[in-house]
């Protein structure tokens, strides 16, 4: 004969199983963002094409570095530089024009590097071939790939820039990745962004 | 003047549309009684043309009886867009291009903001207003940037209405907008199902289905939603003509609006306006499901946090530091 307490025990077991099952259901967050990211099955070779991502690639070059084996493009520098080519004046001998340095480069404010030991022109500009930049070790660098030079000292920023945590992507999140060069935002001669007034203002929170 | 026959045919069409069945002449007359009631509300709404049978009024009537966007077929969507474009042309002489483009498969949008790099220039705030056709009269903004002292981690201690030269020493700047939560409280609060989460993660509002009760605004823990107190005023030369049904089309008075990650831009592969304009590059946007995207690089390599993460809203907006 089954007693009441036996029946009670069975009921408890059933309830425990139900609660356990319910607990498991609550514990697994299948829909939160992190698990959705982890569970993303389809590995995408590149960003999806949306049909309207027609990028003008005329003023970009393929970067000399890759992120996760994916090549990307950088905006060119030579075509927007004011006085390129440098070899139009600097042809391996002294320039004999009165006040040539003031006229040609007087607008440059050099605020780069340590205050006590600021960078000299020739720290970055190649002395023998003026159309190129040069690293401390003497590696010749093209102006379009000036990020290679900046990255020599600012290697953390460069690593972030390659991955996408520093710098700016141009116009499209989809399609081929095109990023701005360091010099789009930072004046190489005084790289710190200047203080300015904000573009607009916000009204006080009323609600 | 329009002939009575034309009017009869036109109204017969409308009734077919609304009640989704063919009407004979007898049932047409029955329908007229219902239309008289609807018509009275339309005249209250203010019509430029006095005739109740003008093209504008017929379009308005059809618009009045359309369904929720989620229940529309593609033909319905195309039809309502055509009507909205035509209405804008008749009323204000505007040539709009409204899209109803759906989510791209295998895309989940995510956003990250670098709080150690943002300098509080507020270019993003202005770009957002310009892109999204936000009312200029009330100075509504969908992004708010807080100036917070170093060491503070509470947004409420920040100054959200600063106007002086930035950046100020010993302060950092933290922009707040809709975080497009995966588990969004605003969606649960809506009594009319006028707001929902799309497959690409963007929380959108059907502006014609919203009754303006503002429950969602009360439910949002991030102050992410805005209410239209007026018919939005936007100078014609500043109007963004490329619009999306769920995005930056001009919202009617008395409805909610919010940041949609610039749905009209992002669904065509472009970056949101705030990301594109940012002069410091603090804003990162991309596809969370793509392991090679920039947003994933940030999530995997930087110190990230989300605002009020303990609430369990699961936002798709991360802050990070260098």
C-alpha cells in the first residue's frame, strides 16, 4: 500500500526535475549578442556586397600590411600633398634662391616629438632622395605608405589602425575596406589635434 | 472639375483596397457612410485642397487605412512608398526617394565608441540631425555627448550641455544614443507593436503605427528615444531626400523617433552619418558576425564595456579605451 509520504516524495522528485529543466532554460542565453557572435556559423570571406558599394578606388593603394590576411586599401598621399614632387627643387644640391625655405616651407610648425629634443626634418625626410621618407634604420618609405614610418614609433597605434580600432574607414562598412592614412587627421609636423569649439550644443534634459 | 463617374470609380477602388474585396454599386453606397466619418477627421488634419475628392485626400485616405509594416507584403510596401512620395510632391513639391530595403542576411550591426579618443567636438550630433531630418525648431538630437571628469564612471555626473572650447583637460567625453538592445525594454513596453527589432539588430519604429503614448521612452534606461512634439520643421535645402520607411523619413507629429544606426545608409553598405563625420575616428561600426570586421577587432583586442550592462538589456553598443 502506498502511503501519503511516498506519494509526496514522488511529487517532490517530479517538481525538482521540472525546476532543473526550467533552470537550464533560463541559464542558456542563446539569443544574447555574445553567443550570437560565437555561434555565427557562416565565415564570411569579406563584407557582404550590398549593390550600392561602388567605391572610387582611383586615389587609393593597397596597403603593405594585412589584417587577418585580408588586404585593405589606404588613401593616397602624394596627390594631395602641396609641393610634391620634392625633387622639383631638391635635386641633390643646395637650392640657391633667396629665402626659399621661408617661401616654400614657412608655414610648417614643427611640434612633433619631445619638447627638449624635437624631431628634425631629416628624422623622417630622406636626405638624398627627397621624394621619399626614411626610418631611423634607413629604410626608404613611399609617401603613400607613410603609416609605415609613423608606426615605427607609434607601433601600438599602428596595430590598432591595421585592425580598425584607430583611424577612420572611408564611407562604407561593407565591400572592400578603405581607410584613411594617418596624415588625414594628424598634421605630421604637429600631430596633436587642436582645441576648438564644438559644432553645436545640446539643450538641458527636460524629460 | 472631376466627373462624378471618375469619383465613383476612384472611391470604388479605395473601398476595394480597404476592405480587400470587390464592391458593387450598392455596397459602394454603404461604404460612403464610413468614408464620411473618416473624411471628417481628414478635413480636421488640414487639407490644402478643399475638394474632398482631390488626389491628396484620396492618397491620405489610403494611407490612413494601411497596415503595420511588419504585416505588409512587398506590393503593399511599394504602394505606400509611392503614396508617400506623391504626397510629398503634392504638398511641398519635394522629390523624395523612400526605400523599404530589408535587412542584409548574415549581418548584425554593432557599434563601438572610443572614450579615450573622443574630444567632444559634437560633429556627430550635427551630422545626425542633418542626415535624419530631425526637427530644427525644438532642437531635438538623437546623440548626447557628456563631458565627464576623469575618475568618474557615472554618466549622470557628466555635463550634457557644455558649450566651450574642447577638449577640457582632465575630462573625457562619452556619447550616448540608442544602443539597439538585443533585449530591448522599449519593445516590450509598446502597446501597439509599433516598434520591433529587425534581423540585423536595428530597433525600428513604424511611425504610422505609433500612437505616441511614450511608454517606450519611459521604459528605455538610456534616454534613447525622442518624441515629436511638432510637425518637424526642416528647411527644404537641408532636407535629406534619400529616405527609408523605418529611418529618416519625416515623422508625423506625436510619434516617437530614435537612432536607427542610419538605416537608410547602413543597409546600402554605407557608414552611419556620425561615424563618417567623426573627426577623431572614435566611432567604429560594422558587422558583428564577420570575424574580420573592425568591430570584432575592437571587441577582441580592446578593453570594452557596455552601459548599465547589469540591466540585461544586451546593447549592441560598446565603449572602449585605448
